[in-house]
């Protein structure tokens, strides 16, 4: 159970407008169908407004009140943002003790910022720099020359290969690998010869990278993930890819080498991009999209399907596909009927 707050105080802390009983006390937050007295819930999608009528929650975070509801309301133009703030209020993050564990392997040349935490069984190679207040969990490996900014969280078993640069306020979830070799091989008569991958990876400020996501180092130059971008679990980013600011990529997407992805792009789960493509600012790719060519929002903002096509076209195609067997049978009957008449 988190801390207790009066609704009037909670409204102020999350930037919401109170509609209801300001002196009511709440102690936690829960899903709308599970919340009980003393708890807050939220409504982000109006199509679920019916659940508000039956909720036992003391208050609902929403964009507008729901007629007939018994709960108080915490009103916000962006309910999702207000919800995120409320979760932070009830469940403030816990910090590990500051300092370097004696069980960590630290190179003497490494620089550790003020208030940083280096946990047991972390390996920190030469010339590594860890910023102020950054927390490094057990089992992390930081290769030679790695730079990690301030206020970062590196969860267990993160691996940063040599020379990787991480900005400030970055979150790297368990098992992600940044800076491994790109997939580059020269075909020869004797087989494939490895092309040395001598570039690096740069991660901008406020980036979050999910568990077991892999980002390959550039063959030459830089693989870059820009400020504010969020990558889900199990995303593959190939060598020399550049991802623009505030882009979001869902799980199991694969970005082939040398792609250029713009700002505020949204890529659905299991989407796949061929190499050397450009995806324009603001493009949205549906789940499982297969992208063989560059896309721009001027033709269509939303794309789906294999190969990727404008989303409205894909929707129409989806309606037609189940009808194709019957259409084929009808065409065959017409052909056979026409053949019989011509023979007569």
C-alpha cells in the first residue's frame, strides 16, 4: 500500500481538476474493474465509460465526468499522463544504496559520479565514466571507454560494449545488449568473411530500451537512438541505423542496417524493415508490417500489411481476401459456362 492522500492534495500533485469530495482519503491506485474504496482508478478511453458506473473506486482519473457515476473525478486533458503521475505518487521509486560494492570489478581509471550506485558483480573496464546518481544493477558489463550519463538505470545483465555512449535519464532493462557487432560479412568462394565493425552506438537522453533488445554498433560511424525514443522488449536494431526523436517501437520489430527512421514514428510489434530505407516523420506502421521500400507520411500516415501499403487499402484488402475462394469458383463456373456455349 502506498502513502495516503486527500483527493484535493492528489489532484494538485498530478495536475488534475477535482470534481467531488476533496477531503476523501485515498491510499492506492488500481484497474477500474478491481479498484475498491480508498483507491483511485483511471479512464483513458471513453468506450469503457460504462465501467465507471459500477466501479467501487473513490475517484476516477478521466477527461470528463460520467453521468450517474458515484465516484469523484480527477479531470485532466491527458488522463494517461495524470495516471502516470498518480502511479509515481503512490509508488515512488526505491533507490539502491549509494556507492561501489566491494564485490564489483572496477578498473582504477573508471570515474564514478556523485551519488551513483555500482552493485555486486558489475564489471567496469578502463576509462568508463558513470554519471551522477546513476544506478547500475548486478551483473552489468561496461566495456572500455563506455560513457553513461546522469540519473540512468541499468538493470541486471545489461551489456554495453566498448565505446558506447549513453545519455542522461536513460533506462536500460535487463539483458539488453548495446554495441555488439553488426551483421556484416563479405561473400567469398571459401565462405563468408567477417567485416570488422569499428563504429559505435550513441543513445540520447530520456531513452528507454526494453529487456533483451539488441542494438548493433555501426560498421563505420554511429548507430544512433535519439532523445526520448522508447524501444520495447526484443527489438533488433541493425548497424548504422538512425532513429529520430520521440519514436516508439514495439516488441519483436526488426530494423535492418542503415535505415533512417524519422521523429515521432510508431512501429508496431513484429514489423520488419529492409535495409537502407527511410521512414518519414510521423509515420505509423501496423503490427507485422513488412516494409521493402521507403515510406513518407505525405502519401499516407498509417501503413500496414505485407508489403506495407496505406492502411485504408490494407483494410479493404482484408475484407476481400476471405471472399477470394468464392470469387474464384464463380469465375471458373462462368468460364466453363462460356466454353460450353462456344462449343454449341
